[in-house]
């Protein structure tokens, strides 16, 4: 039990020690309190020593006056007590006490050869109260005269007790000053560190605000001036920081991570977009060269080149439109025209349109109507079309593509299921990444740009909905979109 108690005590000390070490405000306050206590202790010690020296000086004056009187009238051979002065002359050996240092003795006014000065407590019945023991403190000066030993004893206890009372009052005043300065110092320290807290708050705001605001960036520009794109992933060490600085450091590191991710995403996006645009341009350039060489007089070559160029231009137009959509989405410039509508009607309309342009697949629907949601009708339709287009691209001809709309538990679920090639498990976490295609050669053949699902994800997330995806290779893929049901 004792061991357990010691362990808890040690943990308490360790926790308090860690708090002091980790809090800049607490550390500064404790340092201020330590300095105040040191100052008060030095003042109190000085006051006590000076007061005690004055008490000894006064006793020395009385002893010297008494010595002069007795020297003129003759010393008695026995002990004599003078109750009016609380003073006595003794001829016995000195009692046990504290002998003053020789240097101090030389500073006192009563100069007599080979005198010994002691401070001791007079005889009393023990145990005695503290006040009685203090008031019984005595001061003695012993010396030899005419081959006899004399000892002048003066009771300095009342003066010492009075001196301690003054010190006690001084301690009370100092305690009040300590409390006042501690409270005031805590406020001053917090106000002094307020710029750091404001900077941390500003940096935390940068992590959440959309889009970035120039005025906030300027607010921390000075702090981050040494950080460039080559150091975005390094961050700032937090091991030795105080709590207040740790908050700032965590906030800055969080912002740097977000900027780094955004920067890397932008670099990757530009690289992928350049690659996607370069391919159709190269194809167009090849067919233009073909026309220049042999197409002028060859009708078949000319028509083949024109068809290919028209197809590639169509692909480029589709790619540019998707890029513009994502760019506008990133800039939050796409306005959502929210309205309440029946999703089953929209899905049925999309299926009828798909059947008109694709007769090679078998479309099957299972629609629970009405299933109302509140969304942007055109964007919702665009996202479902993307899923249907992908189902068509990655399913063999003659395969079934099923669309279902169900509702329940306050949710409306739209399902697009195909019996296509499926998605490998390693690719599932990346299918919404821009330009990501699990099978580059097959995707190129099918005409996909790798932006459709990224657009669908943006649309669905902006409506507070989410995806559920189940897929098995060579069996098929089922993508569900879960919307909150709109109240009628």
C-alpha cells in the first residue's frame, strides 16, 4: 500500500513537473514568484539581522553603563540581580549558548579585553510555549577582572519577540503583495503571449477556410518567410516547444501539410492534364501530316483523317470541359440550384437516353417512386450519367446494367450495378483520384479520361451524400449513392 501511495505521489510530482516544463505561462509565472520570494527572503533576513544587531547594541550600552557603575563602586564577589533593568551580574562559568563571531564582537560598543559574548536561553520548565522561550533569550558578556570571572547577563527576549512580531507583519504584507503580483503577472504574461496565440489562431483558421484569404496569409508571412516549396514536407519540430508554442507549431505544421498536399495535387494535376492533352494533339498532328502527304488526292485517306481529327477534337473538348468543371469546383464558383424532385423520374429518364444511344447492353431498372431528394437536378443527372457511362464502358456487350432506387430510414439510395471487369482491391481507394485509371490501356481504348468519377464525387459530396462501392474483378461493380431523403 505504501509503495502504491509513493507511486501515485511520484506520478503527481511528475505530472506537475511536466505541466511546469510544458507551459510557458506557468513557467514564467513561477519564475516571477521565485524571484519575488527570493527578494522578500533577502529583505526579511536583512531586517532581522539589522534589528537583532540593534537589540545587541542596546544591550551592550546597558551592560557598559552597568560596568562603569560597578567598576566605580566595586564588584561584588557573588551574583547580583537588578530586576528594574532585567539585568544581573554573575560570577559562575558561562552556560551553553551561541558565541558571537569575533568580527561581530568588535563592531559592538562595549570594548573590554578578552570578553566572550553569548546568546542563550535562560533556565525554564520544559516544555514551554514558544513565546515564553523566545522571551527567555538572554545575552551575556563574560570577562575576567582582578583574577575573578564576571558575567553580565541581559534579557533580550522581549526585544527579539517584538522584532519577530514586526517580521510577521512584514510577511503578511509580502504575502498580499505576492498574491497581487502573481495575479497581475499572470495577466501580463498572457497579454504578452497574446500575439503568439493570435498567430496560432490565424494559422488554424488557414487550415479550415476556403479559399485562402490573402490577409490571413500576410498575417503569418513573416513567420513562414523561410519556408519554401522544397521544405513544405519538413514541418517544424515540436519536441522542445512550450505548450503555447506547440499549439502554434502544430497549427503551422497542419497548414504546411495541407499546402503541401494541395501543391503536390496541383503539380500532379497539371502534369496529368498536359499528358492527356498531348495525346490527342499528337494524333491530330499525325493525321494532318498524313493529309499533307497523301490525303490531297486520296479520298479514303482524307476522310479517315477528317474522322480521326473530329474524334480527337471531341475528346479534347470533353476533357477541357471536365477540367474547367473541376477548376470551378475547386474555386467554389459552381452555384447549386437546389430543388426537390423524384430521383426515380431522373433515373428512368437517364436509362431511356442510354438505351437510345447504346443498344448493346441490357438495362434493367427497379425504381421506388416517389423518392424525393433536395439537390441540383442537372448536377445530379450528370453524376448518374457518369456512373452509367462507366458501366457501359467496362461491361461487355450483351451484359446487364441494373439501376435501382430505394428509400428507407430517411435515406434515398441510387444503385448502378454492372457485370463488367470489376475493380481490383488495390485500386478501389484511388478510383476518385483525378486521372486515375486502374487499367491504362483498356481505359484509353474505352475513351475514358479518368475525370468522371472525380466530378461525380465532387457533386455528391456537395449535396451531403456519399458513395458505397462493392466490386469484384471479372464479376462486376455496384456503386450506391446515399442521399438524405427530402421531407414532403
